[in-house]
């Protein structure tokens, strides 16, 4: 990564314009009207990629220094796929209050905040409170980026297998950041029969060991249909399985899913169900890996989502904007839809612009656009 000037500073005239004394005029204009930052600084096109290093990819809690290469990589992807400038910021604290306070104090320098690799359940409170405190987009990619891409792929898988969201039985393993967000976006998209599982089985209100986040999740998922038991129990007859948990599911449990099942085993680097096993029982198989078809990759979502939000000066990222991003991704597949192509490639040049355009339109519809 590097920071590169967009203007040439090759002589005294350019230097006096880019810095002193010329810069003073811009400073005075912004001091008189802070909204001028939107016109005369890089703020409206730059996102802070913020992490505390507690849930890094498949590496877990490796700390802020260990997390920096991942945040740098994220910044590269923002620029490459969305034309969005990004600054990686790794915080030497895991305290919820300190993280929130730090981000709030940094916020005037950025047009948006992308939270990354912060462990659950703290990540939920951090995002929710920052959204309330700031008037710029705040987006936890581990939650919502995964959810957007998973919904896009599932939309096309349902189309391919002739299923309707309202009558589709979905099982999600993993109740961390991604699992909770995937469940919520599927509900927004019309899926009503969802069971989410953790290490102890289905998350339902009859359990006495639930955190507040899991309790709220139970009330909108398994409690609706009364589903209980183990992961294997709810996989019996299920139409779709979405894994964001790790671990391995026994083949005999996979074999009891409904005919023409849908399996998204998204754990990296080892999917919960190996594709060779999944294909024996499922019609559509997706993973989080690039060496198998149908990669569920967040890079399909977050660059375009921020690009679209920035293009209209959005003050937040709404549920409508996330659904619009998912729909745009699903529609790009179009008539090319097959079992091995339910989601476009990250290198499809249409992806970023299509997501950005859909997100911008949704921001205007939801009343959060300022231009």
C-alpha cells in the first residue's frame, strides 16, 4: 500500500497551492462551514478499516499488530474493486467503550467506518452504538458483507431449484457475527423457517444458556417454528444449509437433507462439508474458497456498498441498501445461472458498478442520501 498524490508538486507554485500559504484559504472555508470537507478534502471518499484483532479470518485473536496485514489487504480491495480510499487502523484495546470512543474521535477524518474482525458479541454493540452516534456509514463487514453475498447466492440457488423463500427450510450453523447477520437478512428477504445452531444445538428460548444476542435471535428464528435439537436433527429434511462456523458435519447428516438441497459451507480454509461430499447430496454447493465454484466472497459486496453510499453522501447503510446490493449481485448472473454459477466472480467488472448503483438508489429511497 502507498499514499499517492493526485496532483503534481514539482515546483514552488504547486507547493504553495497544495500546502502553505494556499491551503489556509481552504482551512478557513471549512472552519466557517464544516460541510465544505465534502468538497475540498478526501474525507467523503475514504473509509477507516477498524479492527482490534480479536477475530481475524481463520486465525482468531492474534492482536492488533497481527491483524494489520489483513486490514491492509482490505484497504487494497476497497481501492481495486470500489475506487474507495481506505486506511487500516488497528486498535490496541479490546474494551468496548474504548473502541467506541476512539472511533467517534477519529470519525471527522473519514466518510465511513468499516469494522473488521472484532469478536462477537462485542461487535454487535460496537456497531449499533456507533451507528447511533455517527452520521456517516458504519458497516461491520464480517456480519453484513457475508450476509449480502450469501443472500445473493441463495436467491439464485432457490431460483435454480424452483423453491420459494417463504416455504424454504434453512439451517445456519454458527451464531457469531456472520451467522446472526445471515439469519436477519434472510428474514428480510422473506425466508421464515430458519434454525440457527451453535455448539450446543439449535438456538431456541427453551435454553437457559443464551446470551442476550442469542436470545433475541431465537425469538425470530427457531421459536417461530418450534424447532429444537441438534444440528443433525434440523438438517433432516432441510432445503438449505449455510455454514459460518467451522467444524465438520457428518456425511450421514448431510444425506438426510431434502432432495436437490443447497449447501453453502463457508468456513475457511476447511468447509464444514467438503464439496466432494456435498455434491453427492446437494444440487448447489458453495464455499468461501476460490478454488471451488461459487465462492461466497465479501469482496463482491463491501467495495460497491461503500462506493454507492459515498456517491450519494449517505448518512447510514440501511437494510434496504443491503438487500439492494444482494439483489444486484443475484441479477448479474442472469441467464448464465447454473449449479456452478449462482454468484458472479469478484473479477467481473460489472460487480462494483452494479452494486454501487443499486445501493445509491436504495439510499435515496430510504431517505439517507444527502445528494
